[in-house]
């Protein structure tokens, strides 16, 4: 029941409430009409039969021959059927004579008499009244449904207007000056929206300032590292460390650019038709140092080049980080990239994700088993995927990981 109620819209709930209320009211009214009719019928029959018994008593006292009108039956104590002997003095309903009869038992001159009156007409009238009552009940319930729909439409109209204003980010929100519940709701939305905007602005400023302040020292480190690597002898044992410093600073510069893009509104993110095959080949070439001296085969399965409508730098960051992780953590076997239509699959034969990481929901600051300190974490990769409007599916086991990206084809 809770699930059904949760699936109802507010408009449907209001309409259902009107219909249920009217149904309950009509049931009470129908019961009241039935009880009232039964009482009135009993009263009319009793009065009618008492009036006729006065005529019968007068006729019997005068000793005149008794002529019973049609639809009536009259018995004395000797001629009464056995089924009627059990009834005491007074008015009764009799059902055992084939038809609906009304019985009046009375005494006159120490003699008991039984007077029957046909009740078929009143039964027919009762069926008509019951049918008419049922028709009225159905019409009232239909009217309640119609009134509920109109009322619910008027009730949710301000809510719909406010929701549309929030979705379109219109400022100021409507009904903020109202003193009713809609005013309270509009002011709460406005306050929350302002807080979110302030938080987003602080985050954007922080990311921008941090990126700006880090770019200069990174550029200095990169320039110094490249100079050192260039001046080192070819057989120097420091050459590998210098190359790693150069590679790491370049990666950090790229990641800073991605963080700046993530701080922007997805709606304002410029997107172009991007060719995926050159992007994949570039990432494959950058991954070669991670596979040095490891029995791992890097396979690209892309039957044709596909163009997707996206931001090229963010798309490159997603592919690079997933591919880098696969190459870094796979000690043997293969790392395969498969591109079919707009679906990109990156699979490896590594140890899989650590038990502390949920494949369905990556959390920030989640500790893993190994980390090189380079690149973006999976939580930020997931943020980029959501920022681009893509969808990512993850399958992990002790036989390896499989990341599936569903992208948007270019127009």
C-alpha cells in the first residue's frame, strides 16, 4: 500500500480523497434512506390496516356479511392457516405465503382475527427508491471525481509554477511575498538556492585560485625536470626518475585543467564532435611506460572510428584514467579497449577493485590497496562521466575489472 501511495501524484491523491470521502458519505446516506423507508413503510402499513380493521370491526359487530376487497385476506381463529397462528397480537411482515404480505393480528369480542394486506406495491416502490438512490450515489461519486480533478488542478498549479521556476532558475521565485504555505515553500526554495549558489561560487573560486597558484610551480618543476633529463648522461641511473617527474607534472597539469572544467555548469560546457580513435590511440601510447617489463598485452578493438558529441579534454581524461589504472594494476594478461558504436569497454585481467570500494557507487577518499599518487580517483572519474551526461557501468571480480561507458553519438 505504501508503494502504491508513493507512486501517486499529488493531483491523483487529492482526487482519490474526494472520491473516497463522497463514497463514504453516500454509503451513510444510502443506509439512512433505507432505514427511513423501512420505518415509513411500516408506519403507513400499520395506519392503513388499522383504518381497515375499524371497518371490519364495525361490520362484524353489525353481523353483516363480510366482503374482503381484492388484495386482502381475512381469517378467524378457525380458518387461519397454521403458518399464521404463531404470530402474536400486532403488526407483522409475512414472507412464507408466496408473496410479500403484511399481517395485523387483533382480538374482537374474545375472538382472534388475522387480517392480511398485499405488500407487493410497496415492495415495487421500495425497489424504485433503492434504484434511484443508487443512481444518485453514482452521480455524486462522479461529481466528486470531477470536482476533485478541478480542485487538484487549482491546488497544484502554484506548486507546478514554483517547480518550473526552480527548474529554469528564474529569480526571484514566485509567491515569495505570499503569507500562506506557498510563500513559506517559495522562501525556503529561494534560501536554499542562494546557499547552493554561494557554495558553488566558493568552490569555483577555490578551484580557480588553487589551479592558478599550482600552474606556475608545476611549470617551473616541469621545466627544471626536462632540463635535468636533457643534461643527464644516457646511462645515468637518475634518468628514469627524471622522466617520471616530467611525466607526473604533465599529468598534474592535465588534471588541473579537468578540475577547472568540472567546476563549471554542465550546461555551459562547450562540446564538439570528437573522433574517438585518435583519442584512444593517444592514451594507449601514453600507457606504454606502465607496461614496461610486464607480460601484459594492450589490445585495441575498434572496427571503425566513432564521433561523439562531447568535451574532448574531459573525454580524454576519463579514458586515460581508466586505462592508466588498468595498465598500472594488471601484472599479467591483457588490457583490452573495445569500441562499438557509442559504447566503450575497458577491461583488464588485474586483481579487481579492492573490497573497500563499491563498484556501484565510488566514494571520495576511499582507500585502495595500491596507489601511485598520479591521475584522478574513480570518484572524480564518475563525476566527469555524470558531467558529460554519460553512463558508466562497472563489473569487478578477482579476475579483473570491466568499465563500460555509454556515450552520445555526434549529430
